[in-house]
């Protein structure tokens, strides 16, 4: 532009803008076939998972057999203009709580966290979601979707999960009427479990499940408008399976919840057998 507008030589124009003359004369290199294929893969990955960034894309590339440097993935991610849309963070709540609500589990089935979420179908009718998560493995055990969920419905879901995963040592939840019902207390007493209620207005005491709820809302619920209750049940169950079997968690050393649970069971099988014998 300087050469055409002011009629100056290339040497003078490069000196003004601080551009090296050798770089100025180089032609723009064409991307290789391998790089073009990698770019197409990243664009498709971003479309399929709009709330996942380049770090998780890099881990999936490794799983698919790509031999690629993470810096190269980050550079191509930026070149393609791919980024996770900014989500405004809420001001964290502060308050006085008890430590029992923040217990850290040391094995699977130590603490199951439960909470409700709400959505709606196209006709404006309410959808109530019961989310249950194993805090140690981050595995989502259930996403029960109904128009309404009572304490009896909650016990039926727990009975189903106990038959599949075993009895949890603790159930962590808030003081909602469904969780605080006498029927739940009886269920815990009969099954040898205990409940740990968080303080009113203290969701940070159930931080792992609150984080899960945020991911579910941000990555799935906000992008779907359900036509019916049945559609919501089917699609949410598919998302739960993907979360447990395909989503890589940085807190689990980039393993899926199911992989982390299986690895832990293999490494601690002998210790568990000794404990059961005693």
C-alpha cells in the first residue's frame, strides 16, 4: 500500500512498517494435506461440541491416533477462528457453612449428590430433572425427567441405582421437600445410608453437582427445545451416556468417568477384597 500510494521503494516501505524484506518477498505457504485434514477435524469437533475448547480437542485427537503437538492444535484452533463463546460468570456466593457438606469422598459410592433442575417443552409445560452424581468418579448415575417428581419417585430411582451400583454411604442434597421427606429418611435407614444436607443458600457445599448442572445447562439444555416429554427423556439419556463414556475430565487426568472408575477398581481390587473378607 505504501509503495502504490506514495511511490516509495520496497526498502523504504519495509523500514517504515518494520517488515523484514526477506519475509515480504516470501509467498504465502499453502497448507499441507495433513494440515487441511486437521483443520477440517477441528472445525467439525467445534460444531459438534461448541462448549469444548482446544485442550479437550487435543485429547480426543490423541485418542484417535493423531500424532500432533498441542501448540499446533492451539495455533490452528485460533487460525480457524474457533473459540468457546464467552459466558459471564456469576459473582460467587459467600456465607457461613458447615464442613460436613463439603466432605471429600475417597472411593466410588462414598457420596451421591442429588439436585433438581427445571426446563420446559415447546408448549410451555414444565420439565423437572433429577440429577444424581457419584462425587468421586464424576459419573452421572441418573437424569430422571418427568413433569413432576415426588419423594416416592425419588426412592424408586434410588432403588434402581442401588441395584446397579450398590448402596452409597452418604446422600448429599439440599433441604428441598422431596429430599427432607420422612420417606427418604426411612429409605436411608433401611439401606444403611446417611444424608448430609447442605446449609440453606449454600450451593457451594455441593459444588461438584452444581458444576455438573452448569455443564448440562450450558452445553445441552440451552441449545435444545424439546417437543415432548419423551423426546427430552431420550435426548437427555443420550447426553448422559456421552458424558460418562466420551467426555474427558481434566480433574480425572483426562479420563472419562467410566474409565476412571474402572481403573480405580482394578488398582484397588485386592484392598477391596480384604476389606470385604473382614
